[in-house]
C-alpha cells in the first residue's frame, strides 16, 4: 500500500462513489474531483474539489500534488474523446504520475460498439503521453440489463445469440480500489467481467425467475433496431451507440470471461442471479 495522494473523478456517480468509499474504508487519503462539491460523498480522509473534464485550468488545480488519478470515463457525448484528452493533458501538467483509466471491454479502433472506439482512442492518448497507466476494461454493467426491457417486459436489440459476461459495479470498484492502492499494475490492461457469459435470452429468463417480472428477449435486425429507436429523437451518434452495443454482443466481441476479480480481489465476481437477488431484496 502507498500513502501517495489519490484523486478520484466521478465521485458523485455510481462507480466513482463506490471506489471512493472503498478507499476511505482503507484509510487512504484522496481528493474527490467532481462538478458539484455539494453532491460529493463525505468520507474520512477525502477532500472534494470542483472541476470538469472540459476545464483544463480547474483540473490542473484540482490535481496538484496528486500522484495517482482514477479517470472514470465521461458520460457519452459527441466530444467525449476530446474531454478525456483534456483531462489527461491536465493531469500531466499537474505532475500526476499514474492514471488508472476506466475503459471498456474490447476497446479497439474498429470495435463494433462505437463507444468502445472512444475508449481505444483515450487509451492511445494515455499511452503516447508516457505516463504510467493501468486500464480497466469493464464488461457491460450488470445493473443496466434489466433496464433494457420496455414497459411490456421485452428486451429488444440485435444481439442475436451472442453472449456477454455482465459485471457488477461493486466488483469493478473492488478491483479499482486494489489497483489504486497497490504497486505492480503499471502498463497492465485488465478485462473485468462477471463469472459467466449469458445470451440476452438467458438474461431475460434469469430476470423472470429471480424477480418474478416476466421478461423476454426479442432479437431485432440492425435495421429494426435503428427504426425502433428513431422515436426518441436522439442524435445519430447516440442511437448508433445504443444499437451497436447489442451488435457487439452478436459479433462475439463481449463473449469474454476473465479471472480479474478473483485474482486481484480474492473473491469471485457476482453472478447476474446473485445481483438480482440482492437488489430485489432492497
């Protein structure tokens, strides 16, 4: 364990807040970089500062004396790569020594999932900078899957019979907290997944069985997927992200099961059924 100051971005969000709480529980000094300090969690050894990825000057000030930065990827926007680039450059200017970046499984320049391309470009910028880094390439967040179902209980998308090993944010947070606190992860890229890859039909059956909410999966074609989402009036880049997230499953690009959680944290990752049982009981 190191006593170096750690900065956690996105500490008001679902993943960043989980990481921050784990670091606080371990007695780690940290700086929480958030847009609105009034929403930051109040934690032992944590100090909140206001800065956004678009504001390089504020970021440089927020990261002064920080040694390790957890860079939680920004919410999807048309200019997300530019925002990430600004954040990385500000970290370099502030003297940050290491970046732990929250990326996505299968990040590549030609990834089917368009948002995974954003992550690849961000990773490349970090690599080119020469800073020490660790990339956490997370699978699909487990908590998102039930929300894919419409009011009629049907999950619609062009995922075919492809599989995805969804992962719980708690398991990602456990991994991130270990990587942030420990040495020896420099230059590593970790795939962070759940214990089993499921088809969306199997995921829907699991939702039905565990929660009692009847859910099923309907496989759309790509054309049907774009047409069914046109009614939302979202910009083209956003709709493409929605549709290609399913298409990436169909292409087999998310059919990955890793041992990262058990290897780094010491416990098996949560299964989808376990996650549903836990949340249904709340």
